[in-house]
C-alpha cells in the first residue's frame, strides 16, 4: 500500500525554479560588477557572499559591502517556475497541505517565490537564513509539529541530498529527489496514498 502523505514540503531552488541556469549567473555578474572583481563561474547556489568572494582574494570593505548588497539584492531577472511545476502544485492541493522550505537571504528568497508566482500554492513559505544557526531539519520538525503528523505522513521534495533530502531521511519522512522523479510522478505518489 502506498504511504499516505498529508503534507508535502518543497525546496525552491533547482526544485521548483531553475536557479542554477537562471539566477546564479545573473547574481555572479552583479557581484563582479559591484565589487569590480572577477568572480569565477562556480556553483554558488546556497553559498554566502564570503564563499562566493573567496576566490577573488582580499577586498576592501567598500568592495565587499557592494558585492554583498548585489548578492543579496531582492531584484531578480524574469523568473518562471520549471515547466509543469504549477500544474503539479494545483494537482496536489486537494490531497495534501503544501509547504515551501528554502534557504538563503530572506528578502531574496521571498522575492523569488513572488516573482515565480508560487506563493498562493503554499500554506506557508519558510526561509532558513543562510548564516543562521540550525538547519532545515529544525524547520521540517516544526512543520510536522504544526500539522500534528508523524514523519511518515510527510513527503519532502528537493534536489540536495546533503540538505533537505538528508534531513527527510533522518526524520523518517518520505523523500523525492527531483533529479530522479517527474512532477507527474510526485502527484501520482501523493494521490495514490489519499485514494
């Protein structure tokens, strides 16, 4: 028998929006221009400004402040959800409570959610600040408590096997690695348990 998932928690970056292809290059270009340095093309998703700037070497306080302002700025290029993401969220809504759990600069993460038109699909949008103590595991635990459910009733959908997916496993939640599953398969998995 399929598990009955009554809550589905989604990651945002590279799960529902294509951060790596769309937002990271834009942010790296803005940082390089603001700090007047060369920033190598790197996997900057989920990194702090200090981690992004480290390859550039020592910077003046002014250059570092300009780079940080550019990195965390909530202004974004045009942003669409991944194809099929909104249809999936609509299909899931009758079967489960939906939450969005993301990590990064609060204003920027909230701007991404709004720019992609995703906010209305979620009961709550939770942002774990990148420099904050704790982890997404703490947030997943809070969601389970808020909903009054056992971990086995929660499905976590994400792309990071060392972050949200590892925490899902540790807590006993179901998990879907977006690299290995389609949006339609997620709907089928959740709706099968609620039939």
